[in-house]
C-alpha cells in the first residue's frame, strides 16, 4: 500500500528515544547535559536519528517531578515551571546546546508535551477559570483539563508557543502533543454544556453516554482546535512539524480522516502500553490510515503510580519489534519508532532496544 508522505523526508525512517527531561528521572533536578550527551553517542552507534524530549512532568504520575522543564518567557506560565529542574533555570538551561550536539550526530530533535494535564493547585494562580473534564456522572478526571474552557485553552496555546519560542530557532524538527482531546466519556463541564447548547440546540445533560450527536460534536470541536493551534505553530515557526500522540481511540475527538487537514503531519500511536497481540497491533495501524505513523513503543520494565503498563522483557521488545518490522515492510505509512521512556529502562531492555534498532537499519537498508 502506498500513501502520500507527511514526514519531512519521504525516505526518512525514524528510530530514537523519547526521554523525559524530568519525568521518571532518578535525579530531583532531572537530566543533565553530560548524561544526555552520552545518550546521543549511544544512539548514533545504534543508527538512531530522532531524540524526543518530554518537556514536562506531572506529580500525579511521578511524585518527585512536576511542571514545565524550560525557563518560561511568559510570566503567566511561571506558576507551572518546575523550580527544581536543571533545564528550567536560566543559568543552567542546556537543551539549546543539546539540540546543536544532536544535529552534529545527525539526530533530529522533537519537543514533546501532553497539553491539558496540569497540577490543579498550580494552574489556578494564572488560569483560575480552568475546568477539569467531567464524566456523565459529574466525576472529575484528575489533572485533565477541558480544552473547551477558555482558561485551559489559553494555557495550552501559551504552553506550546512559549516552548517553541525558545527552542524552534535552534532547529527543532517537530513538536508533538497528546491531550488536545477529550477523554472517553467526557466532557460534561459547564463550558462544554454551554457551547454544545449554542451549537446544537440540545441540552448536554440529556445526552446519553455515547450519543452520536455528542460524539460528532466533540470530533468537530477538537478538529477545529487542532487546526487553530497547528496553524499558529506553523505560521510562527515555518518548517516545524506537528505530530499527534494518539491512537485515535473512541471518544477522544481524533478522526484519522481529518487529521492531515487539521495540520497534523504524523501520528505517534500508543503501542504496547497494555498487553496486545499482533492482530491488535496491525488493526490499530490500519485504522490510522491515511496518516504516516511513528510508533510510541513503551519499553519500560516497571509501572508507575496511577498508571499500569505492560512491563516489558527483552523478549517482548524483540517480538513487538518484529511485528513493527513486518508492518514497515508491507506499508510505507509506518515511518519509525520512538522508544519510551529512556529514564526508566533496565540495562537488559536498553540492550534489546539497541539490538532492535540495528535490526531495523540492517533490514530496511538491505
């Protein structure tokens, strides 16, 4: 099957690590330049060509780290900056230099954030009207804010533009985000109820779970917001791509058929976060057509608080990697793999990742 290519170079195949600047780091201050410079050397040796930097952490999932991992320029964002993070302090910021070092080794750099996930105590300092996403029962999704709400939407835009304002001029290849979305079963907040009534003439509290009208409205809304954000990014920083971390699960508002039109250049789907079989893997990637995909492959061997995962072994990594290689040979929409999260991968799993990267390079180059 052939497709129109969305990634920058139609012949490019990406292999690389996604690493949290602080997320899951063993150090209170997070990663340092010397450590990540060593990682670049390992990556180059294995033929890797993409480093995705997770520029935020959340104490809800990682109790020792919370907040933005760069020296914010917008004073409104100061309330969410991680004061303990080495890179978040002007005098010790290092990601700018890391980008230059990566380019010297032929490695592209991506900036990653989630959007919509914020500390409820800190967000109220500058964005007091932000609302958590609410389920049909009125239960709040912990730490997950609604993009329909004006304050939350403003924060999402402020976050992306501040991050790119600092680093895009250094030659960032792409920015990726996840949670410009609504969780399945949400959102029933006041902002959604008001806008839904204005646009449909229907009362949201009378819509049953899974209502076709409500789900279609959510997809229209999220597509509109992605279009606006992606257009702003590409206007301010021409040449910077926008990737979406999503498996386009039902209820999120992500329609694969509409993503390219909304300015999404590549989808980074969650694979193997939970136990799956090859048939599930193939079906997921087929469902994301016609978009290019770079897999988000969780290779961690231990779970997090509030976040169960499939804890991997080297054998798991080799097997799932084989599925990916088989799919890449059959379908040129698959454009690579990001291995997550380098901070918490065992030595055995790390070696398995590098073996897989070399296997890919040898196979695809042959």
